[in-house]
């Protein structure tokens, strides 16, 4: 097995790239939390940046929708935004400016579902900007990331509630407490095995939850790895960032874990996605976009 890392330095080294996804155009799209821009990196490496209107928006997660548009969150400004493939941006303010929108993902109903960390709600927004919100049963749950499940529901992490939540298109919410206290789940994604997989940033584990609520957890080899974001791979596996240990991790559906150390020190890896080239792309808050290519699985 061999692997290589590549780095693409952004024009503004202090831009703080955070969330990352693959667009329908095959480009890598990312948020710049400190630069207050949405970035696009073409397959040839050319970078284009699009500023948002809201000042110090706190741009975080970005996700691609079926119609080609990309949606992003601005937790500081209380906005959910939409950017077309040609760069036109629309920003939608939430009813409460301090709601803290963060994770988002397109649902089976064609709407985009998002979390409100400080608002303690799950939100839903349509393409025309119509917003519906659903309050969580547990106060101070701090919902973080959200993903579409194989059962047609949306699944989300409750970072401070220490639970995994599920919400139907009708707004019915079910919550599943994690076995270990203070695990602080963050990233979540649908896995290749019909379950949801999530990262426990404080528990130092990768977790798996079935659509009926059965939970399995896998401890990471290195203490203090602080896994953050997670995404499904192309080989029946899942990939995740280790913010604390400066690595990219891989886990199989049977719990086998591999780790790859990022050459740059203190890269601060956050969002990641598997690109059309099969490589793992990830945002380094230190000012770069990283690319990990692993061969001979």
C-alpha cells in the first residue's frame, strides 16, 4: 500500500478553509471561515473565490444539492446560503440571528435540512427560502452535523446532548443516547452498510448507529485524535479527519482503522470529501486544501 499527500495553498493564507464538498461540476467547493468567502478549486487546481455579503458570517459546512447548487451555513451571522455553479450567491437570514446554523444536507424531499447549534433546533429550507424549524426535546443539545439516512429520515449529532437524533420529513424527532458520557459527537454520514457513522470528538471514537438505534463504537489508536468530520468512501469504507492528531483516518465497516499523518504540522483538518478522482480532499484551516491518494487497497 502506498499513499501521497498534496497541498494547494489558498491565495489568502489566513482564510481558514473549513467545510468542503464536491460539486456537480467535479470541482472542490469549500468555505473560508476567516476569509468570509466560498471557494472553488477546478480540476486543474485553479481557485476562484466568492465573497458573501454578511460580515464575519462564520462560514462552516457546505453541501451539494441535486440541482447543482451548493448550500452553506454561516453560524455567526445566522444565515443559510445558496451558491450556483457560476458563483451567484443568495443568503437567507434565519428568524433568530443567534440561532447558529451549522451542519446541512439535502433531504429526500428536495429541501435542505440544517442544524441550529445555539437555537437548539433542526431547520428546513426550500429553494425559494421558505424556512421551517423544529425544536429539540433536550435543552442545550447543540445539534451539529446532519446527514440523510438510508431510511429517508435526516440524522444528526447532538454535540452537548451526547445523542444521535433522527427527524422525519414530518418533523417527528427520536433521540438515541450514546453509551459513553461526554463523547460529544460531531460529524455524521450515511455509510455503505445501511447505517449512519459518526465522529466522537471528545470520546476519541468512531461510532455506528443502525436505523433502529443500535450503536457500536470503535476507539481510535491515538489518544486525543479528536475526530471531526466523516464521509463515506468508494471502497466500502469511511474517511474522517483527526483534528487533534493531524491525521486523516479510514475505517472499514468491520472497524479496522488506518491513519495517515498529514505532512504539514498543525494543519487543522476539518471538512472532507472523496473526489471524482477517488482521492480524499480535505480543508486545512491553516490555509490549504489537501489531497490524499491511497493506492493498493
